[in-house]
C-alpha cells in the first residue's frame, strides 16, 4: 500500500492488540458515509474478509452494514464522546459477529476498527466519501482497464489473465466489470477515498470464496491502478475449472483507457505478435499479425483469425483456428494502453490459458 496519513493494516493490528484508544480527545459528530474493507493480517481466509459501511450523523448516531462473504448484517446505535462504538450481531450456527470501531479524531475522514467472531479477528479501516462531482471532484475520474496475471505453466491455478474494466465518476463512484480466468463474471460498485483507494471485495462461488484487496488509483510508482489481490477458491467438486481450489496473491496491472480518435490504432504499433500460452495446448501458438489504422487485426501467418475490439470499453474478443491441428480457441481480454499491450484468457478443457498481444 502507498504511504499515507491513514492507518496501515499493520498499525491497525498493533492498535487493536494494545486495547488503547486512538486519541484521548472528544469527538465532534459529523454527517458522513464511510466505506471500508476488513481481512486478517496473518493469513488469507475468505470467511474472515468483507466490506463494512458506516454512516454517522451530526447527532452522534450511526448505522452500520457488514458483509462477510455473501452474508449481510446491520446495526445502529450511538457513538461515545470519543467517537467509539461496539456491537455484535448473531451469525448462523450460534456464532456472534463482533464489531468495534472509532473515528480517527486527527482525521475524521477515517474510521478504524475490528470485525471478529470466536475463531478470527480482522482489522479494518473505512474512508469517508468526500466527492460530490461538483465542488469536490474526484481527480482520478475516467476509464480504466486491468488484469490479474495468471501463470500459463500452472495446472492447478488459472493460466489465463483475468481482466476487467473500471468507470470512475467525478463523484468518486466506480463500477467494475470483469471476467475471471476460471470462467466467472464479476462486478462491483464502490466509492473511492480522497486518496484514490478502492475497497475491492467480491464474494465468489456462492460465498465460499472471495476476491479482495485495497487497490490504489494513479499511484506515482506503480501505475494507474495498483495493489495485490487475494483470490481464494476452496475445493469445490461442482466447479469445472480448478475444482481442487487455490489461494493466490495476484498483483494488479492497470491502465488508463481512452477511446482512440478516428483512424488511430487503439495501441501504438502496427506489426505485432499474438500469442496463446497454456490452457492445455500441446504447444504455445504465436502468430505474426498487423494492427491497422481502423483497428482491425489481420493474421499474417497460417490459421484463421477473427479479432474485434470494443473501442468504447477497451475490451476485445475473438476466435482463432489452427489449420494444422484444427484447434479452436475462443478468447477475450482488455487493452492496457499505458503498457501498449493487450491481454486476457481462453478456456481449455478444464484449465485456462493466456492470450497476449504486443508489438514486435
């Protein structure tokens, strides 16, 4: 995560272990909506990660919504004079979910706390939504594309690159739409913080798994969108792709996206390589292709290729047929204009592979 004035996960963990208050001062109640993410700091487990949303009022009251996996809980009450609160709600099977938090008195745009039950404790921080799109405008607003790179050499985790598109408004609201390289479509609506942080959390596989991370927009070191995503998939016998499950830490590769002007290629090259790797192919396939000014991709080698860009979103899709083996590959992905490449995935029998387009 980037250096910032907010609490890091490590600091939160130390604070919660100490039992000490954040500040020894009184709290002046404000109207605010805070959105945050919690997960364990000593290991990844999909059943101890989720989202928290807290709304405070100038009268000192609050309402909270907590999502753990696919389950949702809510509670309301009053904050103490120090901006603190604690409550518990009943979970299934006799468990109780405990939530404790405090508004940071040095920066009331931040709430820190813990979510726990009898078997785990997870730290969280939540950021106040500060953008309104008029007076206070989100400077990171725009369109983005991203991938979670896979490992084409792996047989027990996705070989293809999962991908997605993001639309971030001037009011700080984002919509994310993506496709995971184990065959699942995902989406999320969220609010970014004043520092451009996005609490990504998507429950997967009917709540048995999850995809989650703090992601950062326009980090000066790591690019347009950066962060490391936890992807948890337990063993699930009904899953066709990777039924034995996996636990991954995948670094995000993100990019700004702009619709290209007329007669301008969406990527800055003409002669390129289109490669297919993994996905139970007998061997990798690499073809010489030509990207034209009107954004057609022409195959200059053997085989049949249909390739089309969706210039409004930065996505692509297509089909390739190898005439020697009659192998057919249906593929899809996104362009990453900041990196001048395009990447995505294709399905094999029960494993996925990677599709990659880059300049020669």
